[in-house]
C-alpha cells in the first residue's frame, strides 16, 4: 500500500448484480495489508476509495465443469502443460 498520508483506503467488490461489499479498510502505518480467502463464481468488479495505491493478488481457478468439458478450444491460448484456460488479469 503506497500512500502520501494517513487517510483510510477502502477496498470493495461487487459480484454479479449484488450490492457492493466492503472487503477491507487499510490505513498507512496501522494496517497496510490483509489476507482474504475469497472464491467468486460470477464476474467481480473491485473498487478502491482513498488516496493510496492498492495491489491485489490472487489466482484463477477454473469452474470444474469447464475444466472437465474436454473442449480443446478453451485451452488453445494457454500452454498445454498448465491445463488451464487463459485468464484476463485486467478483470481482477
């Protein structure tokens, strides 16, 4: 978390058409990071309110039905030894 002051920065997410949910509240020098264990089954939009830069990290876990579908076209843009479909990191 990079910030110029001691202002609170809030991270929220909106899953599908549901209302926005607070994920964490970060304060420079007090609580600069947090660990979350979240699993989303729909499109997610993250928003940040505050002056600080926030960096999110995570991974893409394919839907079990999609993974076992056997559709080779889904895996064309990803190296075959990974066995996972391509994930657009801009959507995180």
